[in-house]
C-alpha cells in the first residue's frame, strides 16, 4: 500500500466514523425529543388526574346533597301534601267532585286549585332532582373511565420511557466510543504525518506508527530522503573484498 493509498484509507475510516457519529447524534436527538413528548404527556395526565379528583369530589358532594337533603325535603313536602289533601277531603270537599253549597264549593275549589298547584311543583322539583342525580351519576362514570384510561396511559408511558432511557444510555456509550475512536484516528494520522516529515526515521518506526506502507513519491510534502529509502526494499549488497597476495 502506497502512502497516498494509506492516506485515502485513513480518511475513509475517519469519514465512516464521522457518519456513524452523526447517525448516533441524530438517534440521540430523536430519543430526547420522544422523551420530551412523554414528559409533556405525563404533565397532561397529571393535570387530568387532578381534574378527575376534583370532579369526583364535587360529584360525590352533589350526590350526597341530593340523597340526604334535596330528595328527603321533597319527600317531606309530598308527605305534607298528602295530609293537606286528606284534611281537604275531611272538611267536606269530595275527592271526586260533586255538589255543595256555594260558600263550601268556593272554598273547596280554591283549596283544590292550591293543592294541585303545590302537587305540580312537588312533582316538577322531584323530576328535576332525579335528572340531576342521573347526570351526576353519568359524570361519575365518566370520571372513573377517564381515571382508568389515564392509569393505562401512564403505565404505557413508563414502559416507553424505560425503553428510551435504555436506548439513550446505549447511544451515549456508542457516542463516547466513536468520539474516542475518531480522536485516536486523528491523533494517529497527525502523528504519522509528523513522523514522515522527519529525516532519518527507520522503516520499522514508520510501519509501527503509520502501518505497512510504501512510498511512491506522490506527496510533494514528504522529504526526498524518505522516498529514497522505501520500506520493504532490501539493503543493497556490498561488493566482496578478497585478500591480496604479494609478488615474489
């Protein structure tokens, strides 16, 4: 491998590490964004849970008021109306109508009108109270459903967060390894370049630092003395010198 080829190979290795590092950074950014989305979801769920708690308390308060105050009061009015009606009948006002002296008829008709108006109001109030009760019970069921849904979503969020945190830790470890590898590559190339620029360095030292390369003279920045002594070239054989025999 020539010096130029080695330089290209080193740059390709650096480019590959940078590409892997960029991909890791992109995945880490995406993971962080997904964690942020989960945090926002949790915040909304927390707010919703508090709303359900507040709503549940309000609903229960209203249901208790209907059960222990409103409906019993309406029932008491109804019981009182029954007594008034019975007194009305006992005073000579027949329930099924009929004839009576004018004064009695006038009294009975006035009492009847008042009793019927009161009856209509009691029934209207009872109907409104029962509708309120049904609405609050429906709202209570909706609160229960929302609370269960929130709990399921929170569980899913927690599972997803655990997976994302594990992925983030893995990406962080990969990122550190890639950054260290890139740093070592850059240091190695820089060290090799400095070594090649020095005169009188042995081929073994160059190979140890730069790898097994051959010098092709393509890089004008390298000194001629280095090109003149390519690695892997055998040492030139020296001519043998024989002994000398003196003349007689």
